[in-house]
C-alpha cells in the first residue's frame, strides 16, 4: 500500500481504489471520464472493468425498460432506475431514419431490436447498447426472415447469440447467430419438432425460453390420427450447447391467465393472473421452479382491476394495468406489488394510456462492435 | 501465554495515542490478524500513514459498527430493518466531511487497515461526489494530467460527443 506522497494536498490513490470508485458510476459518467487521461481511458475500456461494472450495476442498480406498444415516439424506450426516475432512451441510437423496431430482449445491457419491415431494405436485426450509444446491424441470413426470435448471453461460452425459430406441423428450421463469430448457422430442431410456439422469448441464466403447445396425437391401428391431447410446455434453449429441452408447466388453476416467465432469486419463475369470480378484481401468483418442479411462492392481495404481470424487479412484481378502456390522464399505468410486505405502489410511465412491454435491464459498458458498419445504409 | 487483551493502543503518524476496544479493532482485518496471532503481544500499534484527525474518525466508525454488531447479536440474530436503516443514516452523516481531502484520507486509511465497510462507504461517497463532474474537474480532484495529444482529443470528443473541459 503506497504512502501518501504528493506535492499538493490531493493524495495519490492506488489503481485498486480508483477501480473501486469508478465501478460504482453510471455508464454516462464513465464515457465522459474516458476523456480524463489515458490511464483512465484504458481502465474504463478494459474487459475486467466492464465485467466488474456490470456485476455491480446488476446487483446495486437494476433498472426496468418500458417499450410502448403504440406511441408518439415509436423509437424511444423509457428507462426506470432504482430511484424511480424515468427517462427516455433511444431504441436504435445513432440511426435516425428507422421508423420503429421491437425489442426482442436484453442481456447485460445489450438490446436486440427487430427492425424488419416489408421492404427488407436493410438488415432485420440490430444489436445495440443504448448506454454507450453503440449499434451494430446483424447480417441477414439466407434463410427465412420471419419466425420467433430470442437473444441472450451465455457465460459458459462468453458469447451473445440470437436464435431464430420457424416451426409448423410439417417443417422446422432453426438458426443461431453468434456475436463472436459474426455469422449464422443452422441448428438441430430436435425436440421442437411438431411443437407450436405461443409466446415471445424470455432469457435467463444462459437459456432462452418460450411457451409452447404440444399436440399428442392418438393414432388408430392403421395409423390415422383419431384424436389429440395437447398441453402447454416451456421450451428451453441452452445458449452454450445450442440444444432444446422441454420443461413442465406448474399445476396452474384453470382460471390462470397471462402467464409470463421471469426470475426470482436466480431461479426460473412464472407470473400468472387470476380473476376473482363475479368481480373485476384480480390476484397475481408467483411460481418458482426448483429442480424440475414448481412451487407457488406468493399470492398478491386482490387488486381492484385487471393486472397484467410482467416481471420481478427488486423484490417487487411489476404489473401493467389492462383496464380494457381508454385511461384518464392521471391514472397510473404501472403497479408494483411488494413480495415481502404486499404493499402496492402505483405510478405512470410515459402517458397513462400507453401499454408497455416491460423488461429487466441494466446499464453497462459492454461493447457491441461499432457503428462504422452502418455507413452504407446512410 | 498472554493474558486476554481488552484494549489496544494505536499511535497516529503525529505521535498521538488512542485506545481502541478489541471489538472496535476487530473491524480492521489488519488489526484483527495481529490480535488473533498469539505470537505477537501487542502494546502499541503505530499507523504511520494516518494522522490524528483521520484516526479519530476511523476509530469512531469502528466503535459504532462494533457496538451495532454486539447489539444485533444480543437480540439473537439479524438486525431489524429499522436498525439497519438507522445505521445507514449514521453512516451517511459520518461521511459528511467538511473538506474533500479528508474523504480521500479516510478512504486510504480504511484501505490500509482493511476496514471493508468503511472502504466501500468511502468509495461510494466519492463516486456520488464525482458522478456529474467534468473531466477537467476530475483531473483537479485526482491530481491527473491530460496526456492526450490534440488529435486524440479531437477524435475522442467526436466519438463520445463530449468535451475535454
């Protein structure tokens, strides 16, 4: 440990201490501080710092991202931080001409945005990090351009991947894009064969999930299909191994709706909404997967209207209100249900009438690999 | 075999002596190691890098946190939410120093003596302080030189849309 040695009054701080201070700063400050001196620039750009900063952000300041379904500013998202302050964030920084795009998912501060349109005049997918304003188009593949898309990170292979699935009763095609290699490749359909995907993707802990429906067909002696007994499943894609498996659903009561996957204490979890008979009130259940089975961990108090549970954030269940009618200007559109105290917090993000898709998000310095590739599309 | 120690004496770089209870001293990994090593019989521990002004603050932190730990144990386990919040409030008040310099000296003392809680607290306080500052202000605070060439500055400014001032 160095002694305090200085001509001025300001003491000299060791590398370790500077590191420890800087890792607590928001991305915006760190980008600015790259201009302080070369030493700080090298430190802030170093992979070990980026990883440490991400780890610190994930635990100390996890955020929420709100994507309005229809709004006056279709290319903007709202970011809600731990102090409950909301601010706007661009979906595709640095690219103004794009009219819209939908966020597929978020991992470690990166967003995968679907910007496909009928004209197909540009790549269908973008990767970006809004906190450091970096954008990278994903090259188009020769395969089918529609289908279900998932995005996620695997620490095992230290790579971000995009999965594109196109399945129906007769045909299945799966492709995976690796950010590391910068290319697409085909992947075995495997257990996905014959399944129907019934939701958007959700990513956690190195896996990408979808809800699916499997049709178990009954055949008679000659092989004609005489009946079917379908049931819902959870499809899991292991990002590292690039393999699909099926997970069971919990034993949901028949009146459960709006199932959505999330995580709770680092485990896969599911949120569902239950209407209460003869009333407009609803309950939210949280199920958690331990091993191969599900346990119901929590049920909210009744809330006097329909709630659409979106995700778990900082010991709260985040729900949006699905009022089924035009909302007044001062009505809340977002509800937090505390998992310990069951306390309810109501607030509005954006305009009251905006319905949002809500994601867990963390600001990071993770690089996407640069804007210069976009020069030809300007 | 040395008899159980109730207190230790620490000596600041100015030569002033201060008594610390063992519980308070154990907040410092460095002092803890000395205390748990039977082969050392401690009389006085000189802390060369730490002035009287700073040492007084550090001892105050250690004593408060040692007392809090003892009270928690007496209540049979985890601190209640309100007790934890009260300690946080105390910590926040504690870190309100009149001169920025003092903050850095406390930080370095906590690092030297390996007092994790105080170190993290001081780092967070500095981070909150510098969050909104300009690069020029940062250089002044940390006594750093701008060693970019004019071309490098130009490129960085454009890339990050920020100024060097």
